[in-house]
């Protein structure tokens, strides 16, 4: 579903991705990790065609630059990192935007459109918010509605840019359980940018590590979440603690104490 070969991309002449290749088959689920400025969001923009690039690119069977925009919007949905604060819609109207690619130019939404919106809000736990204005909602509620918009499009590919950033612990786990269920039951291909490496190791069988626009590693959590690779990517010592009961690892940055001239250790 996602096939990138030797991708190079830049902003204003400054390289942000260098020779990145990536392949996700239908129904795969992967986390994209790396430090700030690693190129994670830029890679999502290459996939959607928002960022021009050099190299070979096929998304859902075609090149985004040459595909019909409405058809591409039906197959690929994006959940942004955060929504603008001043969206002047109630929740139901906002989620209905996910059906835009299905509407005739001058036609009204059909029953199928209404059903898709309600299902998307049901599975994200937002149906009870349907009449509330977005401007009156918390960051976590807005984030779940952003996911509902994407699901309303009933896509084949779901791209998420750090969707857990505004969610508390319970809603974070609920979201990950939802994504895994969608992946399992609907075979949706999922690529999610994640900063929480412990969360990524717990819920994803494949992790892709970027640093400075280059792909450093791509494999299972055990293969990618290694202290040497993470230290090279993040520029700080890292402690990786196996959690056998959860088949995951806890990833913690290590604070190295400084020393005074007399050799005393200080934080």
C-alpha cells in the first residue's frame, strides 16, 4: 500500500529526507519514531503528496501527484498533530467533513454518509459530543474527533502524526486498542508517528527509526529499540528495560551527572 524508494525531500533547499525507502503492505501497522526534526512529519507529507520529493513513490496503487484527488482522499486519511483552535463547527458537522470526497458536487449527504459519521464517532467514543462546539472541548476530545474525521472516510491507509499527545493514560490506551482493532478487522494499513517509545514497543510489531532525515533502523521493537541505535538517534544515553509480561520495553533517557572540578557529582 505504501511504497517509497530512495526518497529525497527538502524545505527551502534544506534537506529533510535523504535516500529513504519504505514499504508497508496492506494491513501492516508500524510506528515511525525519532527525535524532533528527524523528518517524521515530512515523510507523511511525502506520502500524501504535500511535500515534493525525488525518488519513486506509489501510495494505494498510484502516485499522489497523478491520482484523482477525490479518489485519493477516499483511500488515504491523515490525523494531524493538532487542530486549529477556532474551528467554527459542532462535532457532528466537523466529523462529516471526512465524507467530503464521497459527496456529489451539489448533492446532500446520503444515509450512507450519516451512518459512516455515526460509526466513526461511536468507535472513537465521541457520539455524545455531536452537538457540542469544538471551541468548547478539551485537547483530548478534539484529538479523538480528528481521528473520527479520518475514519469517516473509510480509508485503506491511515496516517497519524503523534495522535496521543493530548490524551491521558486511559484514552491513550483506548486509542491504541482502537487502531489495532481497525487494523485487524478492516485491514487498514496504519503508519503512526510516535514520540513515546515505550508505547510504540507495546503496541507495534514494526518500528521505523529516523534521525536527521535518514532511516537508521526498521524492524521489530527488539531490533530497533536498542541503546546504541537510540543514543545515535537522540544524542543521549538511553536505558532500555525489558517488560516480559507485556512483550515490550520501557525506554528511559539517562541523566548523566556532571562533576565539579573537585570531582563531586552534581545533577
